C-alpha cells in the first residue's frame, strides 16, 4: 500500500487591509482630479497694482454678470511691486485667455453714466473681463487700473490724437461734441514724449467718424465760458457732463476734402472755438439710424399701419 503524498499548502499573497483605505483614497482623488480637469478651463495669472479686496476661493471673475472663473491664490510678486492673482477659468470660458483680453477690479464708481460697482460694498470685490478679439492664447495679463469705457464693439469708430499745451480739465470718458450732439468720448491722455505738451486720444463713434476731416478744428468745450460785454454777460456750457468732466467739440469747414481723416490722425486742440468755426455748415451725408423719425405722412402710409 502506497503512502499518500503530503499535501502542500500554498498561501496566496493578499493586500494587507491597512493599504486598502489609502488605495481607495488615491483612486477617488485621481478620479476627482481628472473630472476637475475636464470641467475647468486653463489657469491664468493677472498682475494687479494692488490686491486690496481680492481673496482666494472667494473673489470671482465675471463676464456679463456670470461667474466664469474664481481666484485660487493671491501672492506678492517677487519684485514686491505688484500682486499676482491666479485665476481658474471655467471650461466654457477658455477663450477669455487671449493676449488682448482686458481684466480689471470692480470698484464703486459714481459718474454721469450711472453708478457702477456699488454692490461690491456688500458682496466684496470681483474681477471683470472684456474678451479679446482674435489674440494669441496667453496665461499672463496685466490688469487695467480702472474699468474701461464699455462702448459697444459694433460702433467703435476711429480714434484721433489731439495735441494741447495743457490738459484743461479733460478726463477719460469726457464727451466729444459736433454741433452740441455727443458723437464720441475721450479715451485717455498722457504727456507728450518730450513733455512740451499733452496728448489726448479720443474716439468718434460710427457713423460720426466720417465728420472728421484733415482740416477739422477741435477745441476744449469743458467748463463754462463767461463773456462780459457792454450789454451784459454771456454764459455757455455744452452740458452738465462737460462742465464736470470736461469736453471736446469740433467743426469741419464747408470746403472740406472728400476723404475723412485717417484713423490715428493728429490735430491741435485749441483752448476755445474761433467764431468762424461755429459758422461752418458742411454737407456731409452720414448713415444713421432713422427709426422713429418718419414723417407723419410716411408713418400713416406704412405697410405696417393697420389703417393702410
């Protein structure tokens, strides 16, 4: 009778229970990272002159009243001259990371165009953005010091440069008038390169930019002009807005050339208008919205008129 073989016991190697919890946590964490990376857009760095009011995980980036990103980190720049703010963009806001996009911190402002940013006194600071228009992808930006003039992109028109001996009370946003009708605004100003004067950049909206020709004349129309003569005093001011923020007016002569001035053309800004300039009445057709300007006869015979 043969003796049966001695059984061999083989023990399978198993993962110690102590490693199960860390392994599960690692898998869950990796899954969350992958999911977040799919749900978020790129991270960008915005450089601010001052980080007052900006808080990590609280301050949001907004566009058209919708949160499109959030601040992840606020830190001093290595040079200590500015503040670096790291912002995580939402997935559907990835196109905001363009080199020509503009970012700024919303602060309370009270002006003739209305009250802006007053709600930040209760909700805290927020960052706003104006998307670029075809710029290259970028991850680093320099914030504007103040909110830009939110003019419609569809009526941007053209900009012109005025050279003056002094600023004369003009501020960004000051109105530009043609025949006392507001047709544009002052964008910015700075000293001339050799400090012998001041350069003022203004923008004339479409279609009024066609009114500016090479021989047009510009003058400072801000404040109040007071002239005292033998028969009394004459007081003139274009508007309360120009009285406070300053303003510019211009005129074009009757014998002007056929072609409007080129974008970026430079003119001299006079302290006041010459009497001859105020008499100019050139005929320059402009295509402007005419809705609501029909004559009574046209309105009555309109195809949309129920009585037609």
